[in-house]
């Protein structure tokens, strides 16, 4: 309820800001955790996640992300979005573990609904989405990248990408899996999901998790040049083709959203799963100390 009100406020504030920017000619709007800049080639927005330290997808971050996307979808002058991060060395650490640990079932349900919402909006977007992966991209971070039409990754062996849920003692839901299969094929997805593989850039390119590697300082310029190529295709034919390729996967979730929320809520509420998450969070802390 409170979140719905916050969402309305943000949308309203955003549209007022949008009008002011149009007058100033400064094409930029920002929520606290997502910055959108629309300067550069016509019709292209750059969306930067900025939820330090690791761009984890907290409920607030998911909401702001979804609202920003909604605004861009509604802006008929925008045809493409480059998705990237403002946090050095991190694209996104994925879903916020603290939203899935030590909370109550109502919170888990609310959180999951918002995860679904963002995924559906990203995966089925009519806009061209190119990810400029400029850092580590585990689990939900990889999910964001997989939603894009093209993935450019910084060739830095310190960065890894993949759906590593099984390493945390949790299970990627069927729609994460479906999108992984669509991207890298059944055999690679099966192996990578069971092992929770986090691929370094060269391996990510080899299996097809990403489409291209470039030196770190070229990630943005490459994403822009990729975008230019995609923009040259007529929107209507590209959009219909994208829809044809992705609709069945999205529909698979749409037809069972409520059951998926219930599955997630009962799974994540289990003592054994909470214990696994606790251990994983402790491991992250120890790594730091
Ligand atoms: C069924 C469900 C499907 C699930 C899907 C998912 O996405 S599950 C998600 C799967 N995601 C993963 O498995 C990724 C786990 N994270 C990592 O592997 C690393 O943090 C890193 C490689 C992203 C960055 O390394 P780095 O050395 O630059 O940074 P650092 O490690 O020092 O962390 C800094 C602070 O951030 C904290 N924090 C980190 N991640 C999360 C998070 N997701 N959430 C919340 N907090 C997180 C970390 O605890 C620490 O907190 P502290 O102690 O300051 O209070």
C-alpha cells in the first residue's frame, strides 16, 4: 500500500521533472537509485544503477527501476536504452539478500511481486536494450543483463557473470531458467545452473552469456555503436520479431504469477533456506574482514 503511494508520488514527481527538463533542454531524470540521461544519440537513454555499495536490487531500487523504465516506455522519442552501473566494479550484485532474509511472508510476497514486475517489463520491452556490463554481475545482476537484446562486457577477469543461486542454497525460479536456456541453450544452462557458475568474461563470451568483450574503457562507446546498428532497423519489424521470440517465455510467468509468488514465499521462509542465506551473508562479511 505504502509502496503503491510512493510509486504514484515518484511517477508524478518524475513527470514534473521531465517537463522542466524539456524546457531547459537538459534531458535527464533521476530517482535516488537510478539515473537516466537522454543526451547523446537521438532516441537513446542511458540508465545507470546507483545503489551503492553493490547495486543490490532492494525493494526501493526495483521500484525506482521499474518506474524509470515505465517513463521511458511512455516517452515516444526514446527507442533504445543502455543499461549500466555507476558503482565502480559492480554491475549489480543481484537481488538484495536482506529483502529475502529475516523478514515475514508478506514482505517476501511483496518483494517477489516487484521482482516479477521488473523482469516482465524489461524482458518484454519494445525498446532496444543494450547492457554495458562494467562490473560483477551475479544472479539478479545477470538476470538484468539477460533481459537485454545485446550484452557488452568489460574484459576484466575480476568480473564474473552468471546465475549462481545454487551456491547460495537457493534455486533460480523457472523464468530465470527459461531465459538462460533461451540465451545459452539447454545443456550449458543446465550445467551452469546446477553448478552456480560465475563465468569470467572470456568464458561468458564462449558460452554466449555475453555477446562481446571490450576493454573496460570502451564498454560505453561500444554499447553506443551497437545501439546505432540496432536503431537502423525499422522499429515495427524489430519489435514484432522480439515479441515473437520472447512472448511464450513471458506468458509462462504471466499465467502463473500468483502461484510463483506463493512458491517463492514458502520456499524462502523455510528454516533451512534462511539458514543457508545466513551462512552466505556471514561468508560475505568474513571475506571483507
Ligand atoms: C530465488 C531467488 C533468486 C535470487 C536471485 C539473486 O539475485 S540472489 C543474490 C545473489 N548475489 C550474490 O551472490 C552476490 C553476492 N555478492 C558478492 O559476491 C560481492 O558482494 C560482489 C562480487 C558483488 C562485490 O564484491 P565487493 O568485494 O566489491 O563487495 P562486498 O562483498 O564486500 O560487499 C559489500 C557489502 O554489500 C553486501 N552485499 C553484497 N551482495 C549483496 C546482495 N546481493 N544483497 C545484499 N547485500 C549484499 C555485503 O554483504 C557487504 O555488506 P557489509 O558487510 O558492508 O554490510
